[in-house]
C-alpha cells in the first residue's frame, strides 16, 4: 500500500454539479453526490454513489485489478436492451484507509458511457423565472410579489 503524496497526489472532492451516466442513451446513474477524484496527471474520474446507480443493469465480473494507492478494484458489465459492455464499471469495495471516501462508489469508463455534468444554477434560475410568470388564478402575474432577482 502506498500513500498519496507530493510525488503522486490524489484529491477527492464533492462535485457540486449533477452528474448523469448514460449507456446507449439510457440513464443508468444520476446523482448530486458524485466525488471527483483527481489522481496525479490522470483525468478526473467521477465516482457515483452506488445507491444512485441502476444496479439492475450491472453484473459483477471476475475481473479485478490492483492499485497501490486505492486497493483492489472489482468490475461490472452493463447489459441493457440486448447490448452488453464488459467491465465498463469499477468499484473499490474495500479501499485502503486513505481512500475510504470512495467506498460504496462506482466509476465508469468515459469512452464506454456518456458522463454529463450539469450546473444546476442555470436550472434554478429557469425554474424561478417560470414560477414568477405563473398565474395564481387571479389573472395577475406573480412576478410583482417576488423580490427582484440579482
């Protein structure tokens, strides 16, 4: 077991964006609780809480790999609508103590699925705008009853 450090940094942070994972156009995971793991010079990997993924379309395989920093990874195959993608998902089900934050999370190969990050700030403004323009039934706009947007 190796510990992350200046020669091989690993940073884990909550991704404040909504993260969706699509397989062949089908939503198979969606969360506001993804962890963004940045390891050394590798691209950032989104780790999705297992409870936010459709585990019914995934089956564990016999494949495993070892990372000296994170531990042993287990792999899952996705099967949906007759299409199968082998070993597309991985999970550190018993990560080393320094990486315990990713216990119970799944990661996906981005060349096999589509991973979408959405900034919900834009959505919240759109929802507020829609609410401000609704009619309460009196025929008058609700906008006048809301404080001005900044």
